[in-house]
C-alpha cells in the first residue's frame, strides 16, 4: 500500500512547463553484450532549446534517443521527459507519453504502400483525431514542410529530401512538444541537408524543443546551437553555440 | 473509440487479408474444410436423430395379462404403469379390438367362420416410452407385477439405436476438435505472417503513440474475417448439396424411405448457419488473439 503510494507520487513529477523538459541523471545503459553504451550521462534540456548531439560512431547517441522514447529502459539512473518518469512509467501509459514526441529517422521510415497524404494522416488516425480535422491539418502541415503539391505521390516517387520532409510532417502533425531526430540528413546531399536543418530550426522557432543527432560538421558549425559531444558512452563536452569537435 | 477509428481498423483488417493472399486463402480453406465437415456431421446427426426419434416413437412394450384376470386388476396395472417415469403414453387394447385388428389385417372375408373371439385372453397395454434407453428398466419392473403374463419388447432396436447414436456423436466431436486445432494453428500462422510483413509499420505506429489495442485490432479483425468467410462458403455448399443428396437417396433407395424420415434443408439450415459463423468467427478470434498476444509485444 505504502509502496504504491510512493510510486504514484514519483511517477509524475509535477511538470510546470516552465523550464526543464528533458533530464537524464546518472544514466547508464548496458546491452547484453559489450561495454556499456552509455555510462553515467547527465543531460538537462530546457523547453524550447535546439540541441545537436554529435560524436563518433558507436558513442551512444542512438541509444540516448531510444531511452528518451522509452524504447529502452536505462540499466541505472533517472530519466524524466515532460514530467514522465521513464524508468517507472506503466506500460499502458507509454502511448500517451509518446504522443508528446515527434520522431524522425535517417531512413525516413515511411509506409511504402501509402501516398504522402496517407502517411501523414496515419499519425493523426493513430491518436484518433476526427476525420474532418485530419482533412484540415494534413494539407496545412504539408505546406509547412514545402510539399503542398505532392500529396498523392507514393514515397518511391519522391527524392530523399522530399521523403524526409514527409517524415517530418508526420512527426509534427500531432503538434509534439519535442522533436527527436536521429541523423535526419544522413542519407541526403548537402543541399537537401541544409534545407532539412533549416526546416528543423524553423520548427524550433515555433516553440518545439528539438534534439538532432548528426554527423554533419559543416551544418553544426554554421548553425551556432548548443552542441553535446559524446564519446564512448559519456558526454565529453556540452557547449552553447558550440562547434563540431574533431576526434583525434 | 471513435467511429472513424472503428472504420479505419476494419479497413486495415481487410487490407491485411489481401496483403498476404496465399496464407489467407490457405486459412480460409482449412476453416472452410473444418466447418464443411462440421456441417456434414451436423446434417447427418440431425437426420439420424430425427430417424431415431421417429423410430423411438414407434418402439413400444406390450403387456399381456394372466388368464381370467379381472377388469379391476387390469385397471390397477394401468395405474401402476402410468406412475412409471419412463412411460410417455399407454393404450389399452381389449381382446375384441385385438381380434378386430387381426381379422382386418390377416383374415379378411374368411373371418366370418369364427363365432367366438379366439383371442379372448389377448387384451393388452401398448406402452410407449420417453426414451428407448429406459426400456430394460421398465421391462424388469413389469415382469415383477402380479397379473402380468408376458412382456413383449423390441430389445435389438432399442440398444442399437442408442449405441449408434452415441458413437456418431463421439466420432464427430473428436474429428471436429482436431480440425478446430488445425484451423486455429493456420489462422495463427497467417496472422503471424501478417505481423512480420508489417513489422516496420507496427514499429512506426508505436513511435507515434498507438495504443496496444489500436495496433492489435486490425489483426484480430483479419482473423475474424477469415473465420467468417471460411464459415459462409461451406454453409453455402452444404445448402446446395443437401437437397441433391436427399433427392438421390430418395430415388436410389426408395425402399428405405418408409423407414427414414429426412429433415428438410430449412429445418437444419437456420442452426447450421448461425453455429458455423459463430464457430468460424470464434476460431478466427482465438487464432489471431493468441498470435497477437505472443508476437505483438508492444
Ligand atoms: N541492440 C544492441 N545490442 C548490443 N549492443 C548494441 C545494441 N545497439 C547498440 N549497441 C552498441 O552500443 C554502442 C552504442 O551504439 P549507438 O547505436 O547508440 O551508437 P551511435 O552513437 O548511434 O552510433 P552511430 O553514429 O554509428 O549511429 C555501440 O557500441 C553499439 O555496438
Ligand atoms: Mg546511431
């Protein structure tokens, strides 16, 4: 009885909406094999920030993103996102939690058998938005990402940049508080990479907290945002208006 | 759940069905075969039971009395018989009636030669039973009653009918159970293929925040639709075949038709249709639910 009371109190630290939206405290994650992917990570992100996460291959960036989506549970430490305690969250509360997040991957992950409109509408159907609202929201978000004329195309008829825009539209259509992007420009040429990053910046300017994992040195250096650098599972640097640190 | 969500789920279930056509077809075929056999057994059992029932209605025990028995004793015996739970009805046949019947049936115009009733001691009770299986108990009882000279019964018919009836029931229940297991297994496989084909879509749905229920529903609906389609086809086939078979038996084995009274297709079809669809949908639900619970750890 007492235990469940404690759990109830701890489960949802009151989210005031003012400052901290993501917090990792002493977070470690070890997979079944190999060295720990994350080792005692502390990271605090305020509402409305734009943060780059950079680092060598295998340094634990994707692992961190997966912990923030509650796809993985940390081996130890505390994670709090928007007031949700991701270590103790109940399984059936996870969907509700994830509706606050927009997620974008390197490989777009669009539904190949559905057109652009359906791919975006899909996200709204899942959260049970009424049809008439879907018909209004989807064209509006497609216009935001610059795809107004392409809503009948299937993913394979689009360029990589266009496909990533569809994925971003899908991530944004439910108006998430946080956008998590794991190497969103990894498969794109420099021109498209720039356009996508500019789009993410614009989304951030409209109030969404944005976390971008990337290997794109040129863009990171040009955009003058907060840069978190990881190496072998630890944060080795965390700078406002940072730059991409060379490995050596 | 919203109406639009409901229709979306149904639509996705239908799309699943078409997405892996061959497995769907295989599942529909097995469920169809299973329910076809069920329908076949059902038709046979229903008819057999009807035949047994008709035959049972004709099975009777006849009780003859001691010579020179008084009318009061006959009536006393009548009351005793009425009290037995096995008895559905009894009929008194007086010696005169017995003689009249005999004359009519066997003698015709030659009967005029008799001045006295030769069957003077042949008054009897004709007793009809609720259930043939109760016959031995009743016969044993009657043989112990004072004033009864002879109890005639039809032992062979009675025990054979009950025996065959039970055998058919056991065999069919056994075969149907095996077929059900096979159907559930196949549906489960079909749904599993569907899940593995749509792994990516499912993971995207989960990232976006779909509830377990939302992710699982289309697969359960797929299973139930397969079950329903698998049920309707054999019921349709049986409907067409049934009349043809009965017609064939009537023509080819016309001698049997006095013995066998068949049910009309409409008499069995109502139950057959509803039970088959219910079973088909039930199998589909079970098969897909098992798989979804096992392979969709969301
Ligand atoms: N499912 C897994 N099982 C075991 N080890 C894993 C698993 N996923 C990742 N790892 C290991 O954890 C470490 C961190 O992986 P992670 O994917 O987080 O790196 P990353 O920083 O995203 O790299 P990249 O830039 O190449 O995407 C790596 O050593 C990797 O081999
Ligand atoms: Mg990665």
